[in-house]
C-alpha cells in the first residue's frame, strides 16, 4: 500500500467547503486544420494515463486514523466522469472563458473518485479551444510531480503514439488490511508507535535533536512569523464562489530586468505584483503609506536530487512586498535584498524544519493541527504568489498548438487572492484566483500587472548587461 505523506495528507485536512485544495491550469490551444473534439481528447488521455497511475487511484482512510490514508486503485474508474465537455456561447470571449474557469474552480473535487478533472471548452473565439484541469494538491506540488496536463503534451504537431496498456485494478485493501498495514509501518519505524498510539507522549529527545539541527533556520523563520502582516483587503472571509483573471507578458522583459539589475526573475515577478497591488489599493481608496507592505507566501520546491519524485516537498519564503515605496526600481531592489537575505540566513531551512515539526503530530491529531494552521494563515501572510518555470519551446496537445497556459492557485481560509505565474515559449502567464465577493475587480488588478511591468521596463534601458546575473533559468 502506498501511504500519503504527512505533507500530502495535510492538503486534505486543510480543505473545507469554501477552500478546496485543488490546483488548476487553463490551457488555450489553436484548433488544428483537422479539428479537435472530445473523443480525440479522451483517446489521448486513455493512451497516456498509464504514465500517471495515481490518476486512476482514490484515497482510502485507515480506521480510527491510526495512520495516514493510502492510495488504492479505483475498480470503477470511468474516464468519461473525469474528462468533461463544455462550450462558450457566442462570441466566446476571453471574459466568458474566465467566468467559466471561476465557476469550475469553485466546486470541490469528490473524494470518492480519483482527485482530478479536465474540461474541454469549445467555442473560444479566434479559432481556439481551452482545456481546464483541476488536480488536488495532494497529487502534485507544481514542480516535481507529473500532472495529467503534462503527459498529453508533445513537442511536435504529430502526437507520439502510445499503446493503450491494459489495466487491471488491484484489490482494494479491507479495513483489517489497513489496520494491519498501519501496525506494520509502526513496527518498521519505532518512533511512529509513540506518535500513533501514545499521542500524549512525545519523544522529547528526538524533537529536541531535530530542532537543534535546524535551529538557525527555525529562528530565522520565527522572527518573520513573530511580526504579523499588516491588515489588508486581501484578507477577508472566503466564500465558495471564485473569480479568475489573467495577464500575459514577454519573458524577454523579465530577463532584461534580471540582467540590468542583477536580480532573479522571481524577484522581478514579485516586484511586478508589488507595484500592481500598490496601484490597485490606491484606486480602491485604501490607505497606502511609506511603510505599507503586503506579505507574500512564496512556495518553492525543496526536493533534493535523488529523492522520490512522488509526493510534496514544499517549503516557502515569507516576503514583505514594499507597496508603500513609490519608486518601482527601489521596490525591486528591496525585494531582491529580502529574498537574498532569506536564502543566506536559512529561512528556507527554517521553513523545512517548521514543516517537519508538524509531522510529529499523530495522524489522529493531524487533522486538528492542520485546521489550526489554516486558520492562522491570515496572521502569517496576506496572499500566495507562485512562480513556476515552464518549457520555452512550442507544445502541442493532440496536434493542437498550445498558445497560453495560466495557473490557478487555491485560496486558504482568510486569503481572498492567490497569484500564480508560469513561463512558456517566451512568455510569462499570470493567473489570478480570487474570492468572488471580496475582489470583484480582480480583472483590474490583472491589468495593473502589465502596467507595472511597463514601468519597470523603463529602468532597464541602457543598463542591459550591467549587474551580476545571480539567477538560473526560471528563477
């Protein structure tokens, strides 16, 4: 039995009716000359789903929560349930598509089925169609894991042919099997006996050792956490409904700023977000002073070379975006300095250590601990900003050229906005997922991202090649 890790199962515990924990993507493609329909998409996924076996598995819980749940084959797996069809009414505008994305992302995934869905959206204007994917965060971390959306893409217009591999689901374990497996895992790992059976007795020596090993990083992270973020309209009660907006920009502009100012591409992304938030809050009449900041949680992958490719290995930086700073270049420099300080003082290590401490909670208490952490999120940060580098060559889905790729990042309790960025084929695509009531003007914020990038672009003129380039591709 393949058991969910502590990190993976935490995404299930974080989930509530108003905060579904699925990540998504909006892939907009050009209809090829031979056409593209639902049957073609189903056939493509059927051929390649064997490459992602988790997508034919569902979650089964261990009785009494003696251990984390396990992945089991779904004996009634029905690809037609997961691959769905929709269409936009004429004229099929981008605004209509964004409205549909918001509605689809509002609905939680059914845990009685494998935790993913994909929608073929026909009737998009200018000879296009869209693929909207939803995958539970327990399946993917955005960097190391393989998503169903990846395996249907090719680097050529001629799809790579795959033989349909016959699939026979394995027998689902009984309740007795699950309990026996939990006990066997505890025996193989003696420390887990204390965690799962004697929940009131913690191995204090082991805990002290683990804290000691990561003490510098923990203290660095805790110093940031000890200073709560400033109040913000981004923190509001989250309902079930969502709005979605997007923006696209040239990757070359980000690279030019990276070279001109000796920063990383991720620093530029954060600076663009900071400037857009400043303008957005000012236009809403929100008070913005020289000391105003918005704290962003910036997730990063912490999977080491040689580690298993399955499951989540995520840490995060907390970065105070200086929205009170009136000059765009100074905002960029302050963000670059803070992110550099986090790396040099070990906050990443601290984030790993803090996440690791959560694993000391017995599975029976993990639900409670994760919910408490979710409730505290508004006291730790104001929004989530992700940046995931993608391939810089054209890709095709069943012969259809992929034009754009917008990420959809879930909302936590009290977090009314999340911003995802991904680069693909020379462009950077921003996806803004927002609570429908708290941010009715999320489309305005999306437009302000491009305005801020245009302002920053003027600071790079005549400075190309200056400064040390301290980033690798995608940073």
